[in-house]
């Protein structure tokens, strides 16, 4: 067992005399502070060096980076010794955009950039105003136009040809955009004084949170046609989107409820004393404070269901993970799934890591 | 003399003593409940019409029919001629098998990594941080597929890896030496569990007595007698054999020992590593929540490091750790349903097959919900009990 650092906020250097070479001093305090610690450091260094060395050998030194189009013979020759990164340039268009018409793929690419810009702007504190809602509506409308087309001379692309990264981003972002208002309503309902509304909200939240998302998605893909009048049916992607919105709504409601509980009682009473109606009280006084409290956990929830959108693979919707899995069905490239999974994992990682960094930054500054 | 001026009659309110607020409240409730009922009624009537059009009779009668689906790897004995009901029970067994073992392993691994993140050793804490960041930010399903691909890429049974004598790792899964458990062995193990429960009660009594008069009373003789000696005596009396069965390669497959199928093994690794990253963060923040003064005070008393951690730091950290840990356990259990993506037959996967075979969509989904709600409620119940036990008792 290792020794636990007493407290992270104690300046470590303060505990030791400040003499000698700074590098040696750093090594001494951080790696070789005691004999067991020193042994541990040496063992870890050895394991790490071995790991990095064999990964570099497989992933860089012996790897095949480029092959002539649709020819995997070089990769097959290096199989087991080196990675086949050549599969990425070969398949990246399919992995990123699925079966979207090849010549029109600038449209989903532009949509992805729009999504990233939208996320970036939403993180700017200076823009946290009512206009942000308009920005979201505008951006989502623009993305819909780009993806569907059919106007402004863009060819129409039906949504069963959509695929890859835009679908993942659409499922997550529309899930948030619709799940968030739903979550606010349910959170208010759960704290309402009216028993019927309260119990309906509790029932909804607990039912959704009690079952796995997989079963909700099954329900959306299998049971939805049963629920609807005969002859009426909607697209599979939209059904999955509805399931994700309902799922997100329940989880977001619990986060927002936490924020509502953190608003001091005096705020409610002051709003009542001003004679504000229930809706005006919540819209003007309570919710702005409540939501500010819970922005970091909201970002974490968003990360969680950004990752969870990958579950639509199970019902056969072409999101980023499904296109990756489909790309390696091609017999010539079948054996190189590890490389494709690493590529897709890197994409997911970049999005999630950026968001979690942002959420951590918010947590650090909100205390000041 | 004055006469009381006749008072004006009180203004009549439309609904007796009810004020505007109450009326508004009633209005909203009636409206919302009405809408909810209307939506449910609409969906219900559609469903009934659709089901009758497809000639599917609702109800759970189908559970008694022959299932006819193969289940490759199961905790309970099963063959395709068994009923749907038994197939469901087998599925629940498979879900619990991965969830319970996953929770135990994830807790151990997560705690180790959480403590490593706070290590004074820079390298160890960095490595732990990288582990947590990487695993948390990649979808579990992707990790699961990745592990499964790695499992399938393992050598065939004949060229299996042997990390330790008697342990084989191949594309047939992980094969371990095992002790075959018959009814006799289970009796002995049952005695050990009973002994443990009795020991727990005895120890509580001993501690209560020590609290009263301050005299320490060692508990270990009781532990030895109840947990070791009693089952050992049972074992000798019944003449139970505890011979270890070593797996052997015969032809193309292994005989004997305990086999963890590749699907199960991949699911277990994915769930344990993914959840342990979250548990590590919970443990880290729990330990950091213990004020520095507590460490200083324990140091000033000259307590040993292990005693200090066990008796001073951990009990306080646990109060912060237990509630979020509960939701991680629930998450792990729900995430085990991703098994369907790699073909491990848990309850969701079996319900899905049932649904495809019989068309009994509502019943199948209702059964999934019932199973998961039961598991969730049991975990919450247990963790709430544990939380109440360790909660701060204020004077």
C-alpha cells in the first residue's frame, strides 16, 4: 500500500529543505521519498517503459500507414506485428458520415462544425442570456436544413441515409435541447405542492431511471408501432430520438431538482411577496439561480448521454459506433477492428474530455 | 341604546371556503392528469386494436410454453425444451452473475485506484489519473466491443496462453482450476456463512460490553471457532472431498475446471474497468473530504498508519462515499444489459429473443422493468441500510 499524500493543498516543497539541484529535489520528493516509494517508482517506470515501447513498436514502428486503395495485403503481412492505420484513410468517410451521398458529404461535415461552434458558444459565460435560446434554435434549424436539404438547391437526403458522427451529435444535442425543458417541467412538478402532479413526476422519473436505456430503445423500436394507430409510423431514427429525449428528461430532472433545492427559501418567499405568479416566480427568480448551481453536474449528465447515444447500435441505427462496426465487415479489412475502435474511441474521447475539462473549470471557479 | 347594525351577509364564494390558489391548483391537476390519462388511453386503445389485428393474446400465458431458444452459457441448468419462464429465470441468473461479481471487483479495483490517485508517488498518481480520464471518456459499449474483439483474437485452445499453471486464456475464454461444488460442499459453505453471521452478532455484543466497562475482549477466538473450526468439523464429519479439479486440454477444448466464456469475461472486464474509474473518483473525493485536522490529530496521538486509516479516516470518508457509490452499483447493473451487443444472454437479451419469437412485446418489456426495478430497489435498500449504519450519530 502506498502512502497517501497528507493533503493536496500543502505545498510539498515546504516540507523539505530547499537545497540542491531542483530536478533532484523534485525527484526526491515526488518519486523517492522513502524506500518503498522508491521501489514502487522503479517498478512502475519499468512497466510503463515496457508498455510504451511495445505499443510504439506495434503502433508506430511496424505500422502500415498507407496502402493503395482497397488493397489490404500490406496490412495482412504486418498482422500481429504492426498496426494497420491504413484502414483509417481507406474508411474514414464511411465511419464519419455513413451512407450519406458521397458528393454531398460536405453538408454533414459542415453540420459537425456547426455543432462544435454551438457547444463552444454555449460555454461562454458572457453569452448566458436569453439570446442563447435563439442561437440554439437557429443553429439546430440550420443543421436540419443542411442534413435534409430539399431547399436552396440542396438535394434532399432522407434520414435513413444519415450516419456517423452527425447522427451521434444529433441524438445527443436534440436529446439535450428537448430533454432540458422537459426536465425543468418534471423537476418543478416533483417539487410541486399538488399531489397528483407530484406523483406523476415521481412515477416518470423513477420508472425511466429504474430500467436500462437498452430496454427503452427496444421499446422505441419494437413497441412504438404497436402504440400508434394502424398505418401511422415514424422513422426509426426519430423513435430512438424520442426514447433518448425521455431518458435525458428523467436524468436532467433529477439534476435540476438538486439545483431547485439549493435555492434559499427566502427567494421563494420574496417572489411570493411581490405577488408574482407561479410561472413568473420560477422563470424570473428561482430557475436562473437553480440552473447556475447545477451547470457542472448538467455538463456531466450531458457527457454521460453523449456516450450513451452509442447504445443505438443495438437497435441498428447508424451512429458513429455503428458505422465503425460496419466498416470492418468488409472482408478485406475484417481483421483490423482494433485500429478502427481506437480511432472512434479517440473521437469520443476528444468530445468528452473537452466537456469534462470545461465542467471541472466551472467547478473550480464557481466557489469564488 | 344601540342596536347592532345588521351585518352584511358574508360574500358568497363560488366553492365555499376554497380560495383562488386552491382552485388554480385543482385546475392544473385535473388538466395534467386528464392529459396523461388521455394519452395513456389513446396508446392503450391503439395497442389493443393492433394486437387483436395481429392475433396476439395479451397476458402471461406464453411463459408456460416451450422456449426453444438456445442459451449457451448459464448459471442454472437449461435446455431449449424448458419453458419461457425458466429461460427468464436463467437470464436473471446470468444478469446477477455478472452484476454481483462486477460490483465486488469494481469496488476493489476502484478503491485501489482512488487511493493511488492520492499517492505521494507522482508517477503512481499520474498513472491513476490517466486511467480514470481515459476510461470515463469513452463509451462503455465501445470498450465492450473492443474487449470482445481482443478475446476473439486470442490464440485457439491448443495454443492457449498459460499465465500461471492451470490457468488457460484462449478464444474459448478463461479457464481456471476449480473445486466442484456438490450438495455436501454447499452444506459446509452454508455452515461457514452461518458461522460468520453468528460471529458478527457475538462481536457486536463484545464491543457493547467493552463500551460499558472499557475492558478489551478479543474477538478472534470466536472467529476461529465459528468461521474456521465449525465448518472444518462439518467437513470431516461428512467426509467431504475438496479435491481441486485441474483443467486439461483434450482435443480441441478443455475438460474440467471452471470456464468463463469469452462473452462473459469481456462483459465482466468492460463493466469492472469502466465502473472502477467512476468509483476511483468517488473514493478520492471521499478521502479528500476528511478535514486535515483529523489526519493531524491521529498523527499527534501516534496511531499506526493502518489503524489511523481504518479507524479515523475511513469511517468519515465512507459517509461521503456511500451515497454516490449506490448509484454506481445501480449503473453497473443496468449497464450489464449491454451484454446483448456481444451475445451474452442476460435477462434483456432473453426478453428480446422472447419478444421476437412470440410478439409479446408488452409482457417482455414489463418483465424487464420488473426485474430491474426489483434489483434497483434491493440495492438501494441495502445501501440505505448500510448508510444509516455508518451515518454520523450526532449528540
